[in-house]
């Protein structure tokens, strides 16, 4: 567990990330050109993700755990999310096969890459929470370090 000083630093960073995300959201909302607007939104999403990561560090410092009831609800939600991700991935693949514009292909490849990564991460999380025995802290750290640090 992290000490009080470290938790204070996590909280300070989390607040800065949240404020920066709000600023990028406002900038994106005012930007008419779709290309810089996309960049601003991507940075906003990453910055928001960083705020969530700091919140996770704070909760982990307090010894956060997942209950059996929460694990059941999470498993059901994950099954639905996986089904949705599978449909989105299949449709993105279909679109990619038919896309002719070479300038658009890099964006679609990035979407496909994200969809595949999301599917793998959700599948691994489902396997982790589906285990009936108590999930160990090491299991959660392993999952966190493998999947939660990817770019969304």
C-alpha cells in the first residue's frame, strides 16, 4: 500500500488530469476542422483515462476488492460487452475490405487495432472474474499491468 504522501500526490495529479481533459473538451467543441478536433478529443480521452488510472491507484492503496455479487454482475455485463465488441469488429473488418480511399485506411486500421485489443482485454477480464474462487490481489495487478495501460 502507498503512504499518505503518495496518495496525496495521486489525488493532485488526478485533479490536474481532470482539469486538462475539461480544457481539451472545450477546445474540441469550438474547433470546426475535424482533424485537429479528433486530435483534441483523443488527448482528452487519454487525459481522462489518466485521471481514472490515478483514481485506481488511490483505491488500490486503500485495498479495494471485488465482491462475489459484483463479480457476478460484472461477468454478465462483460458477456454483453464482448458480444457488442465482436459485432463492431466484424463490421469494421467488412468496411475495411470495401474501403478504397488510401487516406482513410490508417484511421480504419487504428479502429480495427483498438477493437481487437478491446476484445482481448475484455476476454481476459471475463476469464479473470469468472473464476469462482477469490481473485487474488496478484491476479488484479497482473491484469492491470497487462491491459489497463493500453491506449484507448
